[in-house]
C-alpha cells in the first residue's frame, strides 16, 4: 500500500506539472504546438482516473501496479521532453522536428494505455469507469497527414507551418548578411586597410593591368573582392563594366574566355575570330574602362589564358596563391582578423550580436575565439555550432580546439581539423548529410531538389526531415540557401531554391569522406574535374567498392576510357562532366542497388550520351536527373522502371526526330509521381501517353519556349496536385480537359505571356490552394466559376487582374491576393 500511495501521489504531481508546461508550449508558435494540444486533452482524461485511484484506498494487484508505474514513467519522460521543447531555439528546425515526433509518440503511448491496460484492468478492478476513447486512437495517422500537409505547403509555397521553414531560412540568411554588412564586423580596421590598398591599385595605377588578393582559404578574400565591386568609387570609375567570374579548380577555360570577351566587347558571336589575338593588343575604336574580377583561381597556366590585356581593362585576381609579378603586377596579402574584429564576428554567429552578452563566461568565449586564429570562416562556423549550447559544451569545444597545431599556409589540414569540430557536434544523420555536399563540383549551385532526393534515398528519411536538415545546416553556416533571382515573391516554392557552399567547407566534407581506404569509403569522390578516372580507383578495381555514393567529374569519356568496377552497395551515382559527347560507364550495370542517378553536363551545349544500353535494367532506380544532355531514346528491350518516382530534365534537348509513336510511358514508368522539364527549349508538345500515368502527382513544364499546347487528355491525371506551366511564351490556351484535375492544389501559369484566357470551368478545382498567374497580360477576365474556388488561399497576379480577384474575397474569405513585383534582375543568366 505505501508504495502504491507514493506512486499515485507522484503520478498526479508529474501530470499536473506536465500540463503546465504543455499549456506554455500550446501558446507558442512552434512545431510541437499541435502535439502539446493533443497531450493536454489526453492528460485531462487521465487525471480523474489517477485521482480516483489515489483516494480510493484500494491496493492494486502487482500487475496493475506495474502498469501504473509505466504511466508514471511515461509522464516523467513527458515532463523532461516538454522542458527540452521549451528550451529549444525556434531556429533549430531539425531538433524541433525530432522533439515534435517524440511528443507525438508519447501521446500515442498514453492513449494506448488508456484504451488498453487502463481500460481493461485498472478501471474494471478499481472503479469500473468507462471512457469513450475511440476517436483519439487515430493520432498517428493524423500526424502523418499533418506532416504530409506541411510538405505540400513547402512544395507549393503556402501555409506557415511547412512552407515557412525554407522561406524563413532564406530570409534569415539574407537578413544576417545585411546585418553583417552594416555592422562593424565587416568594416573593421584590417578590412578597411585591405580595401583601401586594393582600391588604390585599381584606381590610381594605370600601369597595372592585373592586381591580386591572396590569402589562405576562409580568410575573407572573396568577401573583400565583392565589397570592392560594390564600392561607390569603383562603380563610378568603371561604371557598369564590373564583371565577377568564379574560376575554380576545374574551370571551363573556353567558356570563361567567351564570357570575358562578351563582357568587354559586347560581342559574344565574334569571340572565335579573336582567340588567336587574345593575348595581343586588340584595336578598339575607343577605350572603355572594364574591371574583370576572377575569383578562386588555382592555376597559373589557367590565369595566363584568362587575363585580357586590352586598353582600359584591368583584372583583379583572387587566389590562395601569390602569383609572380610578371603576371600579377601587385598583390595584396589578406590579413587575418584582429582580436576585437574576431570577437565581433564570432559573437555575431554565436549570439546574434557583435559583443559578448552580459552574464556569459567572457574568458571562455575569448579562448574559443583565440583558437579560431582570426579566420573569418572558422569564426562563423564554429560560432554557429556553439549557439544555444551550455557552458560545458563550450569548454569541451575549447579543449578540442586547443589540441590543434598552429594554423598557417602550410597547415591546411590543421585548419580542416579545427573546422571538423563544428561537424562532430552534429547528430549522426545531419553529419552524413553534410558530407554528401562534397559530391558536387566546387562553386556550382546545387539544386535543392537534387539534394533532397539524394538524402531521402540514401538516409531513409522523409522529405520533411530532409528539409529540416537543410535549414539546420544553413543556420549553422555550413551551407548557404540561394533563391533564384527570378523568384521575386515571398511565396515561391522550394523548386526555386538552390544550395551553395564555401570551398573550404566542401574541402572539409571531402576530407572527412576520404579517411578510409579507397575500397572502404562510403563516398567515392573526384574532388575536381580530371581527364580520366583517379589512378587509385584503377589500382583497387580488382576488389568491390563499398561506396554508397559515387561521384565522377571528368571531361569527355569514351567507352574505352572506363574500366571494370563493381559497386554492390552503390545507391547514388552522380556524373558531372563537360563535353559534347559522353559515353556512360558500363559499370552502371554493376550497381544493383542504384536508386538515384544524376547526370549533369557543364559544357556550353547539350551533350549526346552514348552506351545508353546501361538503362536497360535499372530495376531499383527511384530518381533520375538529366541536365544539359540530349535525352536518349531508350532501347526497345528496356525493362520498365517499376520504382522510378521522379524524373527531372533540365536544359535538355528533346529531339522530335525520335520515333515516339511506340513510346508507352505508363508501361515504362508505372509509378512515376513527379515529372519536371525545365528549359527544354525544343519541346513542342508533351507525349500524349503522359496523360495515362495514373500515379502522377506533379507535372512541371517551365521555360520551354517552343511549347505550343498541352495534351487534350490532361484531365485524365486524376491524382495530379501540382501543375507548373511557367514561362512558356508560345502557349496561347489551356485545354478544357484541364478542369477535370479535381485534386489540383497548385497551378502556375506565370509568364505565359500569350495565354489568352483561363478555362471556363476552373470552379471544378475544389482543392486548389494557390494560383500563380503573374505576367499573363492577355488574361483580362476571370471565369464566372472562379467563385467556386472555396479552398483557394493565395493568388499571385499582376495589378490589372488583382481587382477581379479581390471582388471574390466575400465568397472566398481565406483568400490572399498578392500583387507581383516586377523583377528585372538578369543575374541568373550567368548561371
């Protein structure tokens, strides 16, 4: 009896404390709010039972007492969990998602107890109470539906639960950058001295044709160069003729020369005629000042090819190396941050302010800053990794940093070891995702869709968790989220977001991935573009490779250039190349577990793929991404891709000369859910068999200049939820059958400048939540059936048509009409 009384008493006390915490959580705007509200309801049902047992004086049998002890332990766990939720930073999205899932699991366990042992035994043996609990035992299904809804919001850009994660992260990064630029952090004495010296070389020394900024990785060279390019005096001197180009370790020299010539002369077409005279004095009719900034230059031989010596043209070279005076007239060596500047930058990343907060262990903060050795990138990354962590965590970080050797130009490994600290403190799954970033070429934007697909396939996570990991890595300064310059409004979808990363962080990911022997590595990577496969791959090809991810980066490859390799565990293959012809490796056939295939061509024109017979039997493939290639005609004996869910074709050539009469897409892709075609400029019409792919949920046809019509039977896609027909200028009408897409949640017809009308029966889109119709000037009138769009939440349109949408606010009360801002920024064309 005493033990039972003690247990009963503490169960009641813990439940009461937990309720108080849950009420606090339910009043906050956080992911755990819905789960907290559900738990409040559950515990309210549980408390009367506990109280009746507590005051009944009846001793329970041992098995019943054990069950009550189990409830007590669950409530204790709930109290600890609620404390973590209340202490968790709102910006730590991944941690908050995990806490949310744990809270939902707790709710499920307590609900199961109410339905099972508590109902069958405790209630019967002690009080014979009856509770109606049936409606509360579908919580997990409800949670799954809620997560699915959040993911849908992320994809179409509506709602504030899911769609807001990425948008908030992008906006947070932009705001941090603006605050950083405006603060004394970026305008410290050392920074200003460097800026003044480089400006003198660019403005006052007419005898200098090329000048440089050199310094170790992460020292702020690129930041200084970008600041100079935006300086008012520089802009006044060079006008609009300031051009910033990234060279990298694997440059396409001819493409860069073409960009430089086009920038200086304004004549891209005449470039080939000038190549023989590139390094000679060229006769211009008039001298125009031009500033060419070449960032991330690694090779002297490459640099010599890129410096254009014509009157009025000056080149600023940014590199980790100091090139000889015969090439670079004068070089400024980037200084590391002084102590006060380092503290300001570190505090900005760790505390969101530029000084050490009151009550913080000042000595400990300064010790950690000291170990970063004045390197801006190290200060930003390590500071972000320590944000919101307890003092013991900081002490451990300081001790680990202090074990490193001094950092200097010859100690880049020690720098990577210091940076590794910020990775060690990540959870194992987030750490693995970070290391995957090393699979992509340097200085290239990574489409977020590609990254999400790879993580989902490789790490057995859902898309919502993958998005949360992206946000966490962004908040810790381990990657940078970049919104497409064309996406001007705040409701843009995640398709318009890409990922970039500092070279040194990519080096860190590769460094961590290459620690095992070649055959035992989880990721087999080529850090830079090579003409052939690495020698150590060839030396070890007699044994199978354990890699789950294989990333290749080459120039043109023929079938004879590949050698036999076995990859029994490979799940992701990324092929990066730069050429007009490319033979696919035959070892793709030796990848029985391959689930994601990414093929990206970085040359200036579409590449023709050879050896396409490797596609004949990819039974486990779930995701396929082609970029800047001619889409191959599949062999007639191709086995259906029974697991393929996503196909993305970007900048691809889809030749109408192929015999497509026998193409049976439902047979080839029976489970296809998402089809994306972007910048496929020769696409005239979609193959009609697309309309028979029963499971298709998302169809995205964007920037396809030649597209003139959609299939008449498009209404057969009964499960389609997302339809993007964006920037297709020759599309003048939508088929009436499109109104039969009754599951449609989002339609984007923006920038279809010749589209004359919306279909008359759009009122059938009873599930539609968002429509984007900006820059559709021919559409003057809304169909009368628009009043039936009762689920509509957002409309993005031009001002002329917005008045008609606003008239519908009385019948569609939740509608928000967003007038699109005009965006004339064409920087994205450089990509």
